[in-house]
């Protein structure tokens, strides 16, 4: 009786055999229309990937900040916060947590409050960017309401609160206390000045209503 050859063949393994068998079975199951659909989807994915520009090095960008066209050069990874503060000398938004959890860097982009520390500057081209430097500081303005209602202590969180409050009042000029709390829940005050902040928001709403 001949001895059975139990040694694995060079260059092959049981795993390779099973993998090959599985691919062959899968290929046999896939019908012609299904294969055409898969090929079409793969082609569309490649076209979409090719359509996205790859940015590297230094990129020239133009940002509309507080009503002015501002030109600068940044790395594609630069955040809106870094670009505003270090390239354009717009220092209203503050860097505190630098991870999108405290709200001190809140900036308005097309009227919506965003964390500028987690927003890429290159993505803001063609959009309207507002910081508290452009807000009305008169009796009807949000900054005045914060001043009159002691809505600040150390001041680091204040720009973010003022910006978030303006965004809230722009979309809802007559908020209730609960709506104010909901609208400002993305901002944190480590000094605990929440009572003053809420009073300031309601006072600003009242002043805007009477304006």
C-alpha cells in the first residue's frame, strides 16, 4: 500500500484553497446583471474620488469674515479658529478645550453656530463668517445684555455664549427660558455664571423685541 502524502504542497495552504473555492463559488452565484451593477457602482465610486481635489502644502483661501473679504494662506488641515486668530487677527473666538466640547470658540457660519476649533478653514470658503467683533454693542445688542446682567466672570467662555445667544435670537426672537437653555446647551461656563447668562439672553430678546 502506498504511503499517503500528507505534506502541504509548496506555495499552497488549506486557507488558500478555501479562499479560492469561496471566491469561485461567489463568482458563480453572482448573475450577469448583478455583476454589471457592481462594476457600475465601483466606477462611480472611482469617479467621485477623482472629483475631490487633494490639497497639500500651503493653500490660498478667501474668507468672508464680518462682512469683509479676507485673503490668507493656510495648510489644508488648519482650523477656522487658528486661521481667524493667527492669520486674520480675529481674536473673539477663544481656544479653551480645543476639542469641540466647551463652546468658547463658537463662530457663526452662514448664520449657524459652529465650533471653529473643529471646522476646517478651507471648508468655509464662499460662506459668511461672523464673530462677536461684528455684533451690535448698543442697548439692543447681545453684548450689552451680558454686561448689564453680569453674564461673565473670567471672560473666556463669554464670546462663545454671546455668539450662541445671537444665533438663538436670530432664529427665535422670543424664546422661553427652556428654549434659551436648549439653545445654549453647547456652551460651558466653568465659573458657573449660568444665572447671569440666562438672564442676559432673555433681556437681549426683550430689548430686540422693543427695538
